């Protein structure tokens, strides 16, 4: 019985926040501001995780050699830009084709580097 009451309260809170965004003047702007702040925190979390992974695996990265390490960095950069630019690239057929070619390069590079790293 308590779980149903708790769920009803949570649904009421979500509806109240939605009503405030819809009916209060400037509520949409406030919601966009909160969304931007949450997106920034989420992005900072990804950056922190990437830095931590780099520090933990730096010896493994340096043991790959300059060529493959450069390929890993290039694939990571292409993947990041490709994901960010995907909606705009999908507006044209040529852009969509280029996106798939670039993502294919990323996947091929990751597979090649993992194969090389496991061969020792």
C-alpha cells in the first residue's frame, strides 16, 4: 500500500513540475536553463571518466607504438565529431554516406588496434 502512495506522490510531483513549466511565464526558459546545466554536468562526467581511463591505461597506450596510438586518437576524435555532427550530416545523402564511411573507419581502427594489442 505504501508503494502505491509513494508512486502517486512521485507522479504528482512530475505533473506539478510540468504544469509549472507550461503555465508559469518564463517556465520554458527556466527548463531550458536546467537542461543546459544538466547537459554540462553530464559532459563533464564524460570528460572526467575519459581522463581517468587515460591515466589508468597510459602504459597500454604507449606500448601500442606511435602509429597505432595515433590511429586510436584519430578514431576517438572522428567518433566524437561524427556523433555531434550526425543530425546535420543526415540532411543530405552525401553527408549520410560520409558519416557511415567515417564510422566504418572508427570501427575498423578499433578492431585493428585491439587485435594488435592482444597478439602479444
